């Protein structure tokens, strides 16, 4: 057998662990066997640190589309069982913490009562299918993918033909003109595009496969085909069968679909897909650049429905209190037709607000502690779970990101998009590989003492010019990161070319120059006399 997890899966399907969950809820935490502890993941359950009987549970929200009734129940769960907190994740899910095995069956039954599930939220199985949070609302959208997301979700949910995949498996389906669903970093990314065939405009989907981050990031590859809405479920089935049957299983760290795609290439993968489908998709190269590189939907926006608006609020780090969840459920019922949306940037949207109710809705949101007119730092920054709850994390994350954002807001005048992605370990749940600024947690020694630290990485982005961050400065003590970033951003503001973006500025400078701008080795606190070293080559026209 290839590895221990493969042995566990072959001995018993992860989807068959539900009777054991019920049994352990009566016997208690100490009765859970190591093998069944691993299988709990198929029901969205992870043991949280310090492994003393508490669990994280993840709830799937396909496409981020959730009702007020569902949201209220999740708020009640956070209040009654989750120590008054819940987190929005980068796959539009909700995560609870502090659950016990004794309470988990009750929590799952409460979720089932409003048609929510945790099945497949973790484990080697199809995870939550992500999509655009303003599907069906955005005047610029190409296609409303919510019905497709529901169909694909229904096909794979609880389907034992696909419950033993080599590794976790992430799909995203989006019709957003901004491509906010991030098809470049998913195992499967379907993106709606308009194109002309025989003089007639059509809408189809570009198909990308093999994206993913973690410790070895890969961008997905375009298969060079177009598929139509009624073909989407079949194409997702065929790709998943290839992963199931041809994917690697010997080493856990080499089992994601991205490794198979990297070895095969797009052409071979496409031919194997045609064999699986039994029909041949239409060939096409349909890549379209996203219109908005920040890819978010924060703020007050007019919907395609005349007289209606959505308000996207920024939830820095995705952390919500139970009280906020219950208040937002009430707001959604009063003003939003009973609907909310979660985003893959850990934010929350309130749709379907009439123009006459905008003022009242804003007042209710402000009372609940929600904000939408925010700095660029707060708008797009994300953080993973960190050492607060995660067994893999090396550093604390959520409070650290709040500290960094607050410092930059108070120190700089900044009016352009920028993304800070903070991760507590190399596994990239916080997606540090694709941030303008990516921070990866590590440990450093200062004065002979071990302290939390971060590698500062720069220049990540998605889109037609997609690339991953470059590590610039290693093992920066965590309490100095905010000062280093302030130095860097001041250097950018003073040295940028006209109309130059932060990304282009990073591209234009060497690692050594960027390290100099950070000034990590020169200060423990901001130095008003600090001046970044000059670039090796003066920009055109001089300075």
C-alpha cells in the first residue's frame, strides 16, 4: 500500500464514518481511533490544537450562496457550541471551532435541518465548489453559474464513486468578468467566455486543470477546449475520473492533480479526457483577461436588476462573532430578500437591497460592526487559521494581519489596490504565493531565543500575467514585519514610474534592491531618517 492514509481509505470509506461519529459521541473523545480520526475529515471535521478534545468543523456553501435561515442556524451553532466565533474561508465556507465529539451530531443535525452539509468539506474528496459571490447580480457577468454549481455539487455529494481520490480536489465554476473564482489555482477551473461561432455569439466555458498552491505552487493549464453549460457536469465527471484512476498515490506531498497535469501536459490530458467522455469537446482558445485585477466585490454596487443594490463588506481575516452572524441574518431578512453571499477573500455580501432601503441597511450594517468603505489594505488582505487552531501552523496569523493592516493604515496615504496574503506555514491556505505581498510563517532566532517570524515574498498575481511571489527577505521577526512593509511601500511611492503599479515596480527591481527597500536589518522600529538605497538603474527621465 502506498501510504498510511491510503491504507485507512481502503479499509473503510471516509463516507462510512457517520455511525462511528454517533458512537464516539457517546463513548467520548478518548475512544476515537487514529484511523477514524483521519476519516472524520470526510465529514468536514479536523482535530484542532492542542488536541485535547476540540474540533474544527467546516460547512460547505457552494458558490457562497447562503440563505438568511441557514446563516442564522450557523450563528446559533457558533453561539451555542463554537465559543461565539466562526470564520469565512478562502473557499467560501464557514468554519466552526471548539466543537466536541459529544456535540458534533447535534450540530450536524441542525445544519441538515436547513439543507447545509459538511460532507466532503475536508478529506480526499471533492471540496466545496467555489464561484462568483455576485452570480446573478452583477451587470457585467457573462453567465450566472449558480445552477451549474448546484448540479455539479449534487452529482459529487456523497457519491462513493469519487470518495477515494488521491488527495483533496478543488473545483471552481465562474461567469464573473473579473474571474474572481480564481481558476488559475484550482484543480479544475471553468470560466465562462463569450465568443463567435459562425457569426453567432455563444457562451461557453474555458477549461483549466492542474492548479494549486501549497508548498509547490502550480498554475492551471488551459485544455484548449470550450464546453457548453449542458456539458459541464459530464466534463467535471471525466476530469475527476482521470484524477481518481491515474493520479499519484504513493506520496501525500505529490498526490494533487497538479503533479499529474505537470507530467502529462495539457495535450495528453485532453486526449485522456476525450476517452473518458466518449465525445469530443470543441477546440478553442478562449482566454479573456479579467477586467478587475483585485477581483473583489466590496462596496455598494448596482445590480443587473433595476433598483437593487448589493453591499460588500470587508471582514478582515474572515472572523465573525456569533452576534454578528445573527445580526446579519436579521439584516438579510429585512433588506436582502433573505439572501447573503460569502467570498473567497473572506468577505461577506448583502444583495437585493432596494434603493429606498439603502440608508437603513447601511445603518444596520454599521451597528453590527460591518464596514465597506475601507482602505485597500483592509479590503483585500487574507489570513489562514494559524496557530490558534491549526495543527500545521508555525505562527499566529489573524491578529498579526490585523496589526499589520492597522499599522499601514495609520502610517501611509494609500489609494490603489494591494493584496497582503498572510500564511502561518508553507502550505498556503492563506495563498501567500499570489499576494502582491505574501507572508509565510516561520521561526527565527533573536538573541538566542526562538521567535515567530515571516518570510516576506513579493510580486504574486493571477490573470494573463500570472506569477507566484519571489521570496525577498527570510525570517523577519513578526513584530518587525509591519515596519519593513511600511519602508517598502514608501520606497514604491517615492520611486515608482508614472502609472506604474506595485506589481510592475516589484518586477522592475532585483531581489537585492527590494530587500534594501524593506530595510529589515536596519531597524527594529520605523526610523524617520531611513532612506532606501537607490535603484541600480535610474528610471527613464531621471528622478
